C-alpha cells in the first residue's frame, strides 16, 4: 500500500470538484435560457448537484486508491451524490420559494432559525453521507464531518464573491469565467483542508477499506 499523498489529493480532488461545479453552473444557464418554472428549476438543479457530488466522490476515491485509506468507490460515489443532492435541495429552497411567490418574512426570528438549521444540514449533508461508508472502517471517522463542515464553510465563501461584481449587463464569458474561478478556489480550499485531515490519520494498522 502506498502512503497518502497530499499533492495527489489536492490536485485530483480540486480538479474533480472544479469539473463537478461546472454542472450546476451549466444547469443555471440552461434553466434560465429554457425558462423553466421555479419547481422544475429546483428539481433540475438538484439533479445537477448529484452530478457534482458524483464527480467529487469519484475524485476523492481515486486520490485515495492504493493507499491504506482507500474507500469503496461503489459506495463512496453514490453516497457523495446523495449528500450533494440534499445540499442543493436546501441551497436552492429559499430562491425557489420566492420565485413561487411565497412571502418569506426575513424580519421574523423563526425564519432565521429555520434558515440557520437548513444551513447546518446543508454543510453536514455530504460528509454525513460519506461517514456512513467510513464508520467502523476508519479510526476517528466521525471527525470527517466537522472537518468537512469547516472546509465547505470556508470554500463556499468563494462562490459568493463574484455576485456583487456581475449583473445582467456583464458579458457571458466574463460571468462564466468569474464563477469558474470561484469554483476552482472553492474546490482547492476544500481539498487542502480535508487533505490535511487525511494526512494526519495515524497508521496503526491497515484499515479494511477495499474498493
């Protein structure tokens, strides 16, 4: 078994998540051009989220392949896709409800409580689904959840940065480039933080994480 490579993990996972992020980006463009109604847009974006999750999961599995910590691809990829679907379903919920004409009172404390709870579930969705695969197979597997929460909380900040600088008058190429760059920065942040966790795993015995 090979030792864990931080360089390999960061490179492969960044590439996989960056490519996966392009699926929802394309999904937004397609739904806008096609004029999907809000409900269909929500469903379409959730499906796009599954594609993003599948690519991320595949990249992570490939980065760990051949190491002591390799994960079963046949379980890891679907679990990541399901987690990403939940994340996108929650992330798209507020804007979808507003587009459907639902009056959301942001001055109501209950609204912020529900929003906060949804944000927490969004952040834990992917690592919790992956934890189901890791538990019982990896010492301290539960740590994967808070590590990912921190990684995604930091990484997602980049996806909001282009917002204030682009609008309907922004050329399509410029807008696409801005969000692609934001996606790469997000992916790299998540890859580095999670990679540091994998690198810190104590090698006490060969875990039974077979592909």
